[in-house]
């Protein structure tokens, strides 16, 4: 499952908007102290996408702004989640 889909307004694959997020085997919401992140004073759910067995991308989505912030990206398993 992709976290983005083509924007119907532009009908271009180069313009994407976030879609509803759901937990999958590779994508899930972070837990505990990592579950939420404040961005520009707005508390947002923080998600993790498992790129490889160790690589992870952490991100937050502001749907009203149609913005995805990449919080952390790395090739190794993040120690913060242990």
C-alpha cells in the first residue's frame, strides 16, 4: 500500500496527496512517546514505513496542508524503538 495517490485535481503522477493511513506489515503508527509529534504547533500522528529489514522512514502527515514531513530516514533499525 502506498501512502500517496495521484492528485485527481492535477491528474499528474508527479503531484501526490496523502491518503488514509492504515497499518500494514511495512507501515504502522509509532507507539508510546514516539506516537505523536508536534509540527508548527499541531500534534500529528507519527508513522513508520519499513523500507528494508533494517531501513525505516518516519513521517507525519498534515492532511489539511497536504504535506508529509519526513522526520527520520535510515538504513539501520532505529534504536529509539527498542
